[in-house]
């Protein structure tokens, strides 16, 4: 059984080897794994209630039904079959084989593409453990965004500690975490924070130097499709934009901004998941969002989602000339590869969308869509 490509045993083995806990406990503990929700939940009422009250806050009749069935399963493990009747494949795993962790410190394990999020309500923390070495760049991006953001510490949950090997970072748990319902006013306030962050972190760099740095960062590619796309991207950039001594603007960006990345606690907004983030071209969020929303993955202002109105109007005024736009679109595609190389080599994530976007945006004649 798999949860988002990860084998359950691998998840627990990774945690056991992470070095997060240095004491040995021999108590038995069981976790119920529910793939549809991408979680392994400690099979006890407190952990199940914590998940639905504070992490997964979507409220539908099915949510309450799953909540009730999981609660029953914590009391009577044989009741796990009720989840299967609802189309929620599940399994129960005992921590008996992994005795170096204090499982009582863990309420649930939330599985992302590249991290395991370990939620502990008792300790008021969430620890992110890197699951695949190929995604180390994402871990460094997360830390880089925080370390370069002294003026905007209020944007992030408090970073308690982090460690490079094994890769993990631990932060305070915003109690109202997860897929909470974010209203329009809160979402617009979050956009204003990103807009301010972008404006105040702008840096000017020479394009050719930055371009060579990106290529060096990407390095060798094993995937032939990626190699071919990169060659085409380089040809367009070098033919159209090298040798002009242009300067470009870099700034701190998020990389995957949406309502699911917003935490609200005591009316304070914090933005999480900066794994795609860092200092790249200042239009990255704007252009990448528009490309991925476009039917053919080519850039056009009208493909930028309407619910991002504040950011849309802010960046649209700044992307003016056709050649100017073309440079930043091609640069954005190159930066996406630099950030996502690990997953793209495995044909994961936005791999296919990126290939189409390169194909449809690499052309000699380029014009803004009105």
C-alpha cells in the first residue's frame, strides 16, 4: 500500500533513522494509514481529534463520518473495515519494529511529495523530514527564504531548529494549521504581504552572470527529454538576450502560493511551504502561475487567476515590453528546472507541464497577449 508514492514501511524507517529522537522507547504504538488523506494517524482518540480539529479543517458530512469511523477504530481496531466500505483504503502498522522513537510524541505523519510532516500537539511543533535526497534543493530553499527574511519574520512560523544531515527542520505548530477555510479578506491580506515582500527584497543583477550561475546550478541532466528541452531553452535565451548587457531584478518569491499555504492564528497570518521559494526573478510567482493556468502553458496575462487580483495588478504594470516579458518568461522556465531538477529527473511533479511550457514559449517571435 502506498501513500503518495511512499511505502508505509519506508516512511517509518526514514523517521527511525532521522536522528530526531535520541532516546530509546520500547512501548508499542499503532498508526492507521489513510491514503486518501495522505496521513498516518496515531491510533488513539486524542490524535484523531487533533487531526480533524486543527489540521484537516474541511467540514463536510463525509469528514465527520471518517472522523467517527477513525475514532471507532481507535477503540476497536477491527472496525477498520468501515473505512474500506467508504472507499478509503487503510492499513494499521505497529511501531514495534521501530523502537528508537518515542511514538507518544507523534500524533500524526502528514505525507507531502518531498517531506514527512510530523505533527505533535503535545510539543506544539511540526517537524519536516526530507524523504528523498533528490529534493534537498527544496529543503535548502525553505531555509534560504527564512534566513534572508529578517524584516519579515512574522510571515513564518517560528523556526526552532534545523539540521542539514539528515535534512529536517522543526518549527512551532500554528494550532489553526492545515487546510483551514481562508476567506477572501484573509487571502487578500496574504497577497499584500507577498507584494510587500517582493517590493522590499528586490535586487538588481547582471543577466549574463545570473544566467551562467543558473546553468552551473542545473549541471548535468540524465533525462534525455530534459536535456533536449534545456538545449532549446538555452538557444532561445542566447539568441534573443545575451550580449545586450541587460540587468534583471531578483526578489524573494514563494513559488507555490495558494490558500493551502496560509496559516492563521490569533488573526495573524503566516505563510508556509517555501520549498519552491527563494531569490529568483521577481516575476517568478506571477509568470509561473500564469503559465500553468494557461490551456497550452504559454504566457498570457488573462490566464493569471482572478483570485490573485492584488498580485496580478501589481506585476502586470511592471511587465510591459514584449522583449522584457520574453526574457522573464524564459528565465522563469530555466529557474523552475533549477528548483525542480530532482523531481523532474524522476518525471514527477510538474514535469510534463514544464516540457509543454518550454515548447510553447520557446519561439523567436513573441508578443504579449492583450
